[in-house]
C-alpha cells in the first residue's frame, strides 16, 4: 500500500464517520426530543421548546458535526493526494458552501451568528 492509497483510505474513513455522525445523530435525536431534553443554553426569554424545535436543534448539531468531518475528508484527499489548481479550487468551493451551511445551521440552532456572544450566559458570569 503506497502513500496515496493510505491517504485515500483515511479520507474515506473520515467521510464514513461524517455520514455516520449525521445518521446516528438523527436517530438518537428522536428519543432525546421525545423525552423533552432541553439545551443548557437557551436564548434569554425562551420557554421550553416543543418536540419539533428540540428535534431540529439536536439534528442540526449532528449535521454540523458531520459537515465538519466531511470537510476534513475533502481536505485530506485534495491537499494530500492531488494538489492541483483545479482540485484546490473545487475544494475551496466545497468549503465555502459547507461553511455557509454551517453558519446557517448555527443561526437556526442558537438564534445568533457563531461569532456573537450569548448575553446573560451563566458560564461567563461565573468564570469572571
């Protein structure tokens, strides 16, 4: 097994892990949402979340993690195996699309952009 085959296999393993995280996350989110699992950090003034909203948040977090793994797999395969201008350009487009999806999911899950601090976070109050 040469270097290229090892890197391609590593990329496939990380790809599989990304898809597995999304599928398992979707399945695990159902019983958690049915039991009423509430996130620790809810935006200020928010009451208990409905099943639908809970499931969307839990599923969104699984998708976010899965997307991160898929981006890592693309980077492994593109940069380590065949770093041409064309493949790096395709990788850049893929990363941009997945970054946009990640930001959109984060906004849906938390109600704020990833770079915005959560106001009134109890963890921040006790840390200072």
